[in-house]
C-alpha cells in the first residue's frame, strides 16, 4: 500500500515516520468526530449573549448551562472507565456518538432554559466520553514519536470549528434563531457516524491482554496508581484556563471590547484560520523539540496574552483579531503537546480506563471552573462585564503551577520509556550520556 510521509527525518529520531492511507483515514475520521463534539460545546460561547437575552437568564444561569455538560460528562467518564478496556473501541465510539447526536437534537428543540439544561446534561453524558475513546484509539494505533503530529491534526478540529462551524452557526442563529446551529451539528454528526460504521476497522488489540480484574477493581486500580494520579492532577489544572475564560468570551467581546454581534463571525473565522495553520505545525514541532518544551513555550505565550486580553476595554476589531490569533496559537500549542505527552502515561491494558477517568476529571474540573466563573463575573443590563480580569489572574496562576506538574509527567514518561530521546531535549547531558 502506498504510504504518505507526514514527517521528515530529525536528528533525534533517526527514522522517517509515515502514515498509511488507512491511518490517514483514521486521523480524518477522529478529527471530524472531534470537530462535531467540540463545536457542540464551543457554539454556546458565541451564542451566550443571544441566549441570555432571549431566554432571560443571568450569567450564573448561563454558567450552569455550560457546566451542566461538563459535570454530566465527568460522571459518564467515571461510570464507563472500568468497562472502557473490555470492548472494541470502535463499538464504544459508535455507541456514545449516537447518544451525543440525540442529546444535541434535544438542544435543537429546547423551548426554554430548563429543557436546555436537561438537554445539555444528556449531551454531556455521551459526548464527554468521545474524546477519551478517540485518544485511546490514537494511543493504540500510533507510536509516541508521531503522536504530536497526530494530535495536531485531530485537535485541529478546534480551529476548524472556529473557521467553519462557529461562523456558520452564528449566521444561522442570527437568521433562524439559536436552535439552528444545534440542528446543523446533528446533520453533520449523523454523516460522521455512518463513516465510522462503514470505514473504521475494529480496534481490539487491547482485549488480547488478559485481566482477571472486574470493572470496579479496574477502576479502583487505575484511580490509585501513583503515576496515573500525577497525570490526573495535571489535568485538573489544564482544564481551569479554557473553561473559565471561554464561556463568557462573546459577552466580553460585545460588552467590554465594543464588538457587534455581526463582527463575531469575522473574529472567530480569522482566528480559526490561523489556528488551523499553527495547530499541525505545533504538533510537528512538539515531536521535534520535545512535547514538554513545546508545552512550556505555549504556556508562556498564553499567560502573556491572557494578562493583556482580560484587561482590555473598547478595542478596534483588527486589534482584537491580532490578540486573539496570538492567544489561540499559545492555547493550541500547549494543549496539543500536553495531550500527546499524556497518552504515554498509561499502560496498554489501562489506556481506556485512564483516558476515561482523565476526560472525566477534565470535564468536572472544567465544570467547576465554568460555574465559578459565572459567580465571579457580573453583568448588569447594558453594562460591561465586571471582574473578567480576576479570571485572567486565576488562569495565569493555574498555568504556572501546571508547568511544574507537566515537568513531573515528562520525567515520569521518560523513566518508563527511555527509548523516547525526543523528550530529553530538556536534559542535554542525559542525551549525550546515552
């Protein structure tokens, strides 16, 4: 079978990584799957101003809508973690993706706040598990040396949702009401589900590893393993930043920066274009210079931009676009490198459970962060958001601590996998010794 080269030779690897046509197909399928799930979550942010007005809800209630998805996703991750390594990952993906489609459909027909809150809980119960299953599939099918590249492409879905999904969703919402973006996601997700069913092969090699533990014992063992606990602690901090700032991004842009509802699609479109370009480049660079090094660089850039962005007042559109582009480049580079590094933490027989728990912790932590943000941020009628700068301080502090936590994770991965010289660029002496 012809092979497609997606990575050039590097001094560190001394090898040339290639992806087969089927592997490229898997990357595309997982990327599109992530796109629909991420869009379903992200579309709430730009719809925030419209939702709060049309449903007559407060910032606290809107924060509850956002966190409802996160909390239910977290609960689902914990409930399914013990079973995650006992089934073909393709079947798990299809099951939870079908539930996600149903939940999103309920959002699309929600007549009021209470129904929408319930619909978000249903969507979270299924959608929140999909990322962990996808990451387990990536870990099963791709070597560590190329996972940065794979993560870069799969998580490019975040940028594509900005370039295509969010602007289209906003245009639909502005013309046909806030329900229409959810129905658009339902239609696309249905097509993706068919693609998974027809094209993806079973992912079941992990079933060959015999285990006499029942699901509950498997869950407890994964939760109590010290190496895994360090990864979970890092995930708690990783989730804080995005979930605190993102839900009120559109409201801050309109109320504080002086943008109009019609300018938001332009902002998200241009920011997304640059994120699409820099996402895969970040993945490529993380494989070359080391995932932890890339994480530190992205974190420093993000902290700088958050400090600037959260203190802005009325700002011209072009300046907001430039600042957003730089901010999202930093965010995507740190998340891609962190996700790639985290895949190396669990043992093969624990990957599904680890990813499920990790996703659960991420969602619950994000839900708490979003709920807390709704309590911190205050908005009165026709007035700017208050205390958004406080959120910025919290995010920066969490990122500083996360850099230290990810250093420990990186050392842990290298001790377990000394064959990954690419990660040892932080310790030149150790490289020379080898």
